[in-house]
């Protein structure tokens, strides 16, 4: 890979120079499996929580996440909100699945259900300034291949200010799925192409609006690194700008920043490695306020009393801390007589130069240093 020093250096930049304890916040993503259990006495979703979704609400309220992104919030939204109301504010919701005869007939003859199943919740000490809904331009499978095109899948873009005054952008999304059977038969090409298009659409939308605010991307992305070209389609192009850096919380926390190689296995190999379909990625500007990952967790306690899962997805969560550059640390680096300096693209420099420098001090700490 060109400039191979660039990525190891940037991964080390997660070490904060200065951070305050009140700069910590948590994020989770969960596919709540809100499809109805029955349609006209026909069982269509026997494993979903259905009318018992209020237990999901209790679980989320008990955890107390700052930001909650859900997918497949269709016909049990009232139950989902039950324990969250009072402490949380709800974002936009496109409604449930209209299973009336007239609407179902229209869907059978080419229409779609007018919902995306996405919703964001945030603790009422935080503020939402703007939220917009974007549909994927490509989706595959109307009455097969997980029925992805039967609803209007896409993403929500949310501009937020946290209680400490920090400004962030949050994307919540749901991408096209594949089944075990289709993958085993090699019949998942359409699903993979749909996800490829969705990652490209997401990348272009994100890159067009990147600024000084950190970005968090959450959702049921139905994507696995050994199967889907996430790094090439989304991560590498943003990193290559030199202005922002993308990280995957699972890759950073569990794999020390080493991404699985595309083609290195099927979904079962990915699962055995600890990867799941739900993901939390984040994007930092290379200078100024940014996010440091404190922890990542797959919540295997998301179960009924008998220990069985409440849905087919466990919640994925992460804790972040806001950090910023500190002038005193820069002075320490400038006075050090034993240091290594690189440009952003990994080229060695004899000393600090104007603009952004990557510096390793004699004590082994790597930091960004911006000289005016």
C-alpha cells in the first residue's frame, strides 16, 4: 500500500493530549426487529419481540445510553418508546407497515411500504439541530433476498450538540441483507452490489459535508469485512483526503486497528472472529476537537428471562471521549531533543514544519502538532 507508514501513525493518534471527564458519552445501535408477527393470521415473524417490545424499551432505558439508533422500528414504536419517554427525545419516524388490504395490494403490484424503520433517541440533556432522511438509490429483492426493496431503506443524518457544547453529526442506517442460503449458493451477487452502491452513496454524502465536527455512523449495515469491500469503498477514500480519519470501533478495540482482508472467509468465519453485521464507525478531523474510543461492547445480555435473545441482533455500543490538542503538549514536543517527525502522508521530516506534523517523542508518544 502506498505510504504504508501513514496508517500506523494515524491509528496512534487516538491518545488524548487533554480531556475532561464530562466529555464522555455513549452510543448504541440495535435492530429491534419490529416486523409484525402475523399477517392475516399467517405467521411471518415468529422470532421478533412483537407486542413484547416494551421489554426492549426497558432494557435500553436501564442501560442509559446517550444516543440510541434503532432499525426496523415498524409496528411496535409505541412499545419501544414506553420506558424511554421522559428521559429521551425521539427523532423522525416514518411510521409502521400499513397492512391494510389496499396498501398490500399496491405493494404486490409495484409500490413499497412508505417507511424506513429508522429512529434516533437521545437523552434530553442533548440537542438535535437538524435531521434529514435519505433513501438508498439502489436496493435489491422485493419478495426474495430478505425483501429489502419492500420498504424505503436509507439513512438519517442528524446534527447534534451534546450537553457539554460539543457538536457532532450522527448517521443512522440500514443496508441490504443477504441470507445464509443465498451466500452458500453464490446467489448473493445482487445483494452485494446493492450494499456496494449504498456504501458509495454514503461515502459521497459524508465527504460532501465533512467539516470540523466529528461524525459517528451507526446501524445494521449487513456488511462484513471479509465479504464486503468496506475499507476500499468507504474508509480509504476519506482517509486519503488527509483532512479526516475513519475508524471502526470493533476493529480498533478488538483487532488493534488491523482490518480483516476481503475474501478471507465467509460470514461464519467473520462471526467466529467476533465481527457482527451491526457497526459503529467514526470520523475525526485531523486537528481540533475529535473523538477517542474508550470502549466497545457487544451486549450479549440482551435476552429474555430464559436466556434466549430478544431478537436476532445484539446491541452494539461504544463509549467516546472528546479530546483536543493542547498547546502545552506542543511546547513539550518542540523542546524535545529526541523526536521523529513525519508529514501526514508518512514522509519523514528533519524537524517541525508549518502545518500538520506527526511527531513521536522520545517517550514513545505519538501526537499531531499543528504549527501556524
